[in-house]
């Protein structure tokens, strides 16, 4: 008892607890929770892949029971429960968990709804072809092996992967005191970044971001904003904002809209998502949804959200983004093991570690192949020497009483061999590079020109079959020996030149990219960044914007319309519901903004590029989806704006003849909820808005065929909320239908009546009077003509669009319209049958020229395409 007591040592409890906990923590960090930055795998994943490769469970073989694979994994390499191993296999087989699955699974392997996989006795697996690229050359001493947990097997410390797996599939894990969360990326983009850094070692993280702009999740969806992504690539920590991918569908004869979810954010449980939306509907936290159902099938995700009539779909969708996992985030935390130590890595460091690993793998593979070829070349040298001296060899062997005596006889003298001497003499002083390492200089080709056999060569010669002595077999041996010598020379050259190693790595990466690369699944929406200007991504195009009286708005390219002669019947400009008609039309650039003035005297701002772009016959979408109008409010005037400056004014006129001038800069920051543009009298509304410089003449036209012209300086500058001053005196029942700002005396005014008649009259014929008068005759409003519906300024080279109440359109040159006096009735502008003219829109000369140039370009490209097609049959017979 005394001896035992003498062996006890005093230990601090605090010290022992600290040491034990650190040992445990490092065991979890290194052996379980964090991936290796080289192959991107945790030990359990690596052991599963290696075990499947060892048992021949590869992509070109039939599948095997998952239980058998699990048995091999836990029996040989992974001393943990079967559940851990099987869960790993399941995840590597799920296409919604890994961007590029490594295991092919047959059977039930779970779903997006959180359903678990079937038991391992029911499912079957094998390696995907891509997984084979991670295990390529593993038998060529490319990586280190260590004993398994019971010292009966060997397992690799890392896989000799040919692809940057840590990037393309990412990783997630929680260790002790740290965690990792690396998002998956597109294989093509990742390899492009690797190749760039391989060829440009000084490249920055920002240079690599050009190739890898954002993660690429297996479930698709939309990445909303790149600020957090770029921060994650630069520092290793960031945040990816993910949104479901959705689209709208109209139903119930176009009266209602439904939101359809096509793709959901990564790692979101679809069943839980649908249940959370239903819960919000029941608690009335989200209004306007009439039905919710999950129509997902084998073709993909489809969650349908039917909306009630009149509900703004954008508002409901934004609420869903705010309150549900239709919008979710992925926290980037790129922690991985580098040289056995956990490190926080940025994008460049991850790629650098992978490329360093590839250099080591390629170098070790070359050394292994060199060793194997040297050994094989050594044997073939002996066979070549034997074939060159076959008679003497046979004589010695036949006369020897035992194999050992024969071996001694073969090794005791030198032999002549012209072939071996020639090939080895070519190497000169580097002749030893073609010999196996550690070979005694007493053997091989000596200075006397004779070749001395080694014991290995002599044994191989004695074991050679007699069939190898045939002429054909001798030629095969000689050719193989020459080939091995060439391979050894090539391998020595690779090992001596780092650029050749780099080229091999690049060729391997490009081969992987071409074999397994695919398109992105996750779309990138950069509008989520506060400093992002979406106009940078929008091409400049001239657009025709139309809006109907019921508030349906759309845009389409100007080139969709081609000019017709005066009096033509026209094309249909839009399909509208009964009772609706096109109310406004204007030409704007896709980079412009439009100010929308309502009959309540409020103004709203929209981007032209954001307007729904439709076909020539589509009716568009309700503007209420883009503008938060009050009940009973409607947009009456829309105005395209290029720049908000302090040199111009917004000049407004109402149907009751009231005018107002307000600085344009007062409208630069229009809230989404809108601003007050003018104080209107009851029953009045805006009919015209124009941008002026404060020094032009203003012309007002009434539906009674009268016009008044006055100087803009007669109207003082007023604030947005002011009522304005009288611009034109009207009789009872009359109203102002147009306001024009005269730029030049050389222009003409095109006036049009509801029955399709009109004319052009020079501006100079409209003499200037003071504002507030009844004006002068502009066009006769006879029974034939009807009331005036439009008046616009035009030039000789312009064109105009004429729109009818039933939605037809005619585009005609202004030069085809006669120039007549003010008091005349005009000529036919458009042929009408049970229809009436409602609007006229000018197309400026520059827009006409750009439109024609675009048409000529398309015609030229079509002609070239047809020419190529006709030339092909003539060339092919010559090639054959």
C-alpha cells in the first residue's frame, strides 16, 4: 500500500480539465466537424468514398446495398454508429443538398419536404462518375495513408481530388468553439477562377470574384444583392440573401393573379414553408390570399398562391418575403483545416490551398510513374539483352545443373546489346536517371560497352516463357522498351520544369470543366445592394409605352411598328377587355423615368425599364401593381424624364383651363407613395404636362376646336401644392384636350378629330395672345369631323401614331398629311368603320432614323444568314 501511495502525483484539477477539454475539442475539430481545405471533405465523407472505391462500388458497376457499404465503412475506417455513416451517404446522394452529388442513390433518399430516407436495407448506392475524379490516382502514392482505428487497414489522410470540391459543394459543420458554413458554387465558374489564379498567382480576391460572382445553390432560387457575398469572399465571413424564384399567372379571365413559387431557398423545408404561409393566412397577418396549395411533382417545385380580385401581387409577395422563408439568408463562414489547423479563409486562400495540393499530387504521381517505369524498363533492358544474345543464353541455361548456377552464369559476364547501348548512350551523363534508385553501379551498361545483368533481370529471364522467343513477341518487347524509355524521359522533364506541372493541372481542370460543367441554377439579382443602379445592366432602347383608360400599362420596342401610308387600316396595338381603350402613348428611352400624374393631383415615379414589356397585342399589367393608388384614383398623364435639373420646369394644364409652372427639381425625389403635384378644383383633372425652360410659348387646345397661345413668362413659378392660374377661358361643357409647348415657328400643329380627320397648320398662324382668353379657331368641328381629340407639334420628317377606341393603330409619315389653314376641316387621317380616333402620338425624326437603321440591320443579318445556308450545300460535295 505504501508503494502505491508513492506512485501518486498531485495534479491541478483546473489544469487537467483544461488539457482534457482541449484534447476533446481538437479531436472534434480535426476528426469530425471541419473539412480539409485540400479535398473539402470531413473524415466520414472521405472514408465513405474510399470504402466504396475499395469495394469496387464505382459508377461503371452495379449498385450495392447501402447496408453493405455502411458495414464496410464502420467496420474498417469509421468507428462510430451506422446511422452517422448512412446519413452521410444519404446527403451525398441528395440533389437538393449537394450541388454536385457524389453518390448515386437508388430508392427513397428523402425530399425537400424533410422526409427521411428509407432504411439502408432498402436502398442501393454507387459512386457518381464525378466522385471518381476525387479518387483518381489514389493508388499511385499521391497522398499519405495512415493506419485505421485498429491498425488492420490503411486509410488516406486526404483524397487526390482533381476538382475544387470545397468550393463546388461547400461544407457545414459545428465544432467546439467554432463552426463552418461554406456555400456551394458553380463548377464552371470555380474552375475558371482556379485556372486564372494558376496562371496569375498575384491575382486579388476581387479578380477572382469576376469569375465566381456568387454561390450557386442546388435548389436554385435568387441571390438578392451581392454586398454580403463579396464581403464573405474577401474576409471569409459574409451573408447571402436568398429569395424564392416566383412568377405571376393570370386566371379567372384575367381578373385575378396568382403567385407561383418555382424554386425555394437552399436548405428550406418546403412543407414547413407552406405551413407557415397557411398559418399567417389564418391569423390574418397576410391579407389578400384566397387559396394556397402545393402542386410540386417530379418536374419541380410549384407552390401556388391564389390572390383575391384587385389585390396587388407585388405587395403580397413582398410581405411573404418579409414574414416567411421565401426569403432566407445563408451565413458564410469559410473555416477549414489547413495543415491540420482550423483557419478562416477567403476565396483566394481556398483556391491556393487546392492548387498547392494539386501540385503535390501531380508531382507525386509523376514520381510514382517514374519509379514504376524505371523498374519496368530495368526488366525490359534485361529481356532486350537476352534477345540480342539468345543462343549464348540458351547454352548457359541448358548446361547449368540448377537455376542458381544458370543465374550465376548469366550474371558473371558482360553482354553486347546494340539497342540497349544506343538508347542509354543517348541519355549521356543522365544515364543513371533511367535506372531504378539504389542500383549498384557494377550492374547495367559499363564503360567497356558491355551490359551486366542484375539478379532481378536474371530471375526474370529464367522465368520467361518460350513463346516470348517468337519474332512477334521479340518486337513487342523491343517496342515496349523504347516506349518506357520515352515515358521516363518525359516524366523527368515534367519534374524538372514547374511550368509543365502547371500545364498538367490546367489541362486536368479544363477537362473536368468540359465533362461536368453546367449552367448556374441560382440567379443573381444585384438590386438588393443599396449602391446598385439597375440601369447599368439595361440596354438603351427606344420604347413605346401605352396605357389604357382602365390603367393597363406596358412597354414594347419602337421597331415593332412599321410605317403605313396615310389612310391605312392599321395594326392592332393591344388586346383589351370590353369597354377599355388606349388612353395614352409616348416614346421613351429604357433608361428614362416617367412621372405619373393622377386625377387627384398626385405624382408618382416609375422606371421605364421596370414597366411590363409585352407583345404588340398584349394588354399589359394594371399600373396599380406598380403605383399605390388610392381608391377611385387613376393615372391621367404620364411624362418621360431624363434628368432632374434646376434649369427646367414642369408646366401643367387641366381640363378646366388652369395652368401651373413648377421647378422640375421639386419632383426629383418622389416617394413610392407619391407626392402632391397640384391642388385641383372639384371635377378638374390634368390633361397635359410638359418640360419647359421658362421661355417658350404655350398653346392650349379645346375640344371645341379653339386654341390659345401665350408666353410661358406670363405664368409665375408656383410650388407643387399651389392651384395655378387661368390659362384658357372655356364655355360651358367645353374642356381643354391638349397643351403644347412651341419650340419653333417652323413647326406645324397636327390637329385630329374623333371621326378620323385632321390637318397640319403652321405654328406661325397661331398668333400670341394673353393667357385666359377663349383663343382662335384651330380646326372646324363640323358634323363630319366631330370634336377635337388631339393636337401635337410635328416636323416634316416625323411620323405619327394614330390610335382608335378599339385598339387599332396606324403609323404614318407626317409628310403625307396636308398643310391647311386654321379654319379648314382637314383631310382623312385614318379610315374608321364603327370606331373613333382617341389619341395621336408623335415619333420624332431621330427615332424614325434609329428605327429604320435597326430594321436595315436585321434585314442585313437575315440576308447574310440565308446566304450562308445556300452556300453550304455547294461546299459539302467538294469536301466529300
